[in-house]
C-alpha cells in the first residue's frame, strides 16, 4: 500500500449545488499534502467526507486501505482531525478534554496521561491544565484542539485551516509541530488559505476550485509551470504610474504595489531593457529592479481565474 | 484496541456519558425541565386535594423520573452542534449507537439520582413499600426507557437550537403525564382512556409503583416490565435510525 489516502470519483451534492465534483487524488504515506482553494471550493466538504463526518453521494475514499464508508471505525481509529469550525469542550478543563479524546480512541489510561502531560508541556498549556477551556484565548484553544488530535498519535492527521487567525508565535509553533510529526512518520493533510504556509510545509499541493481539482503537483513544479507568471518588479526615485510606462508586447499584466510596479511577463530580459530605456529617457533613478519567479499565490489566482474564464 | 468492538464501543459510550454528566447536569434547560417542572406539577395538582399518601407518592415518583430522565438527552445533540463540538465527536471512532447510548446513560444516571429524592421523601412520610426490589428494578428500567425516549425526541428536527428541542419534547411529555395513570388511576379510566394510556411508557411505571406501594395494579408486573423494555428497544432503534440520517445535517 503506497498511499495513505486514495480518493476516487468522489462526489457530494447539497441540493442542486455540487460541492465536490468527481474528484480524484492520492496522498502518499508520510507526505504533507496541501489542499488549497478559495472559500466554498469544496475543501471542508472533502475533509468531512475523508474523516467520516458526512457521506459522499458517489465515489470512494480509503484511509490506509480502509474504505471510509465500509470500515468507518477502522479508518477513524488511525486518523485525527482538527476541524476548521471545531471547538474544545469549554465546560471541561484542558486535561478533561484530552482524557475524553484518549478514552474515545481507546488509548490506555497511563499512556493517555503520559502523552497529555507531554503535549501540554510542549504547547505551554501544562500550567493551565486544570482550567476550563472557556477561559482560553483563541490561540490556546487552537493549541488544545491540536493536542487533542495528537494525543492519539494518528497515522494520518487532517488539519483544516489550523493557523487561521492565530498570532505569529502560535502559528509558528503549530507549523513546527506539523513538521516534527511528519518527520516521525505522520501523513499530514493540510487545508489552508495561507499560500506561504503551503509553500513552506507541503510536499505536494492540490488546488480545488468549484468542487474540481484544478492542479496537483509539488509547489516548485506548480510555480514553474506558469512561465507567464514570471515578473519584473521595479521602483523609481519618483512616483510613476503603470500607464506612464512604455507599452511592451511581452507584458501580460502590470500593477502598482506600494511604491513598486510589478510587470508580469514570460520575457523578463526584454522588459528590463525597456524599463532601463524609459528610466534614461525620463531621467529617473532605478531604486530596485528584481526578476521574480511566480509565487504560489500567483499560480493559485491564475488557476482560479482560468476556471472562471476570466 | 478493536479486538472486541462491542465492548470497546461500550467503554466509549461510558466516556461520552461521563462527559455529558460533567457538562450538562447543571445547565439551565436540564434544571428547569428535570427538577423544577416536576416540582411545580406536583404542587399544582396534588396539594390541597386530600389524596392518600400512596397515590401522592406514585404521582411524585412518576413525574420526577419521567421529567428528570428526559431532561439531559434532548439537550445534548443540539448543544453540541451549537458549541461546535459535534463534528469533532462524530469524527472519532465511535459508532452512532455508542454515541447515543452515551447520551442515554447520562440521562439515565441523572434520572436515577434525582429519583432518590422522592423515594426518600416517600419513605420519610411513611409510605410503605411492599415490594422494594420490584420498585428498584422498575425505577431502573423506567429511567432507561425515558432516557431513550428523550434521545428519540432530539432526533428531529435536526436543529442546533436546544430550546427548539426542549419545546418539542415538552409538547410530547406534558400530554403523556395526563394519560398515564398519575392523576386518574388506570382502573378508574374509561376504556378509550385506557387504550390511550397503553401507548405511554409512563403508564407501566405508575402501574408498577402502585403494585409496589398499594399491592394492586392494572397490568401484571410481567406486562409492565415487558412494556418498559419493549418501549426502550423501540425508542433506541428508531432514535439511532433517525440520528444516523440527521446528524450530518446539524454540522
């Protein structure tokens, strides 16, 4: 068995709306698989199907060889999930929340207590273990929910927007934890809006839009595939608007970002020459001039726009 | 861990019950519908009517166990949906039946504990219990039956508003109190009333209490127990079927 997750022809409809439309993909064992898409693209629906929360209308999904529809308990036993909209039990203490999850997964008492102590110390929640989760900040609650997911030492960990709305330090702690558990052999399925996070964490990325998979590849390959998204970024000593720059047939799009102008092109050399000529003719000083490879965000926006037919 | 799936699931059901008791036993709807409502009902209908103590005891214990055993169950699922803990729970390796059984056990234990109060009041007031063992068994089976009924009442509509479920269940619970032999003993009812009463599980419990305290009952003890067990199985089976369909709609 090569794959941790296999999805074949998965479909889910809500009335007349198709949330997930015959999607296919595999997640290899021990990889961090990013799942990107705009709001309403079908990310959360896909995760809910894969974690056995809702049933698909068609297709199959297997987790470590266990069909989520035919063997839901076996599949759920080896996964853990940090749902996007989930909460810990606010009327239970951090410790009681962890013990509950341990009991629901059949983790022996001594083992779950040991793991809980370890996790709470790692996430700097140990001193608050006897406090009700009601009084926790958003960051503390999110760390507690992650602790609850990790207590079971899952083979596959589903994370739906795990760092959304968190401060920089908490987000970094969670990203470091994801890396560490992945190094120790956990397969990670990560849904996120944060392109930089996906770029830095994921081995491969799937982009989903309107319930369909628009692309699957590793972040670097996705970026390289979009040669038209290369860009030249320039700033001058005086303010220059996009319209003032000379027309260049190789520029597909130009936009002003702060004091810089970004010109998308598949011929950076030609664009640089025209910028230098323009600066000389206007007696402008070039403050900075950089050629940029497409970012994952550029690729993402391009794919989403292509789907919409923009 | 999954070598004995049934026993393992049963253990997980108890874990859910423990969680429910910790969280919900002192929540507003549970206190109102589980403790205050039966007290007011009792005061409204029995005080000043010069009824024999044995009949008062039947009414008090019947209403207490009925309301208290049904107070936690209907609130849990909508509460969990609203507080966004249901999705996490549904993603754990716990069957829907075990999840619901956990809710039933919590309601059942709460009903048992609260019912100790009227039993104590009855004993202190001089109620003589002729068949104490049968009364204990009756309380046990009735509490489980009513707790299962509560879970059934929470199955539909698939809402995340606890008050909606509590109101719906109240609409069902109140009429049942009036037709179950609490206010009019079954043997004093008209035929059509008796037929109506036979559809209420509370009828069989009040009949059992009458047997245990007064030595007379309309149905045989065997019929009373069989009815309570039959209703329990029916409520649980239907509740599991409906919840399996409605749970995803609450997320």
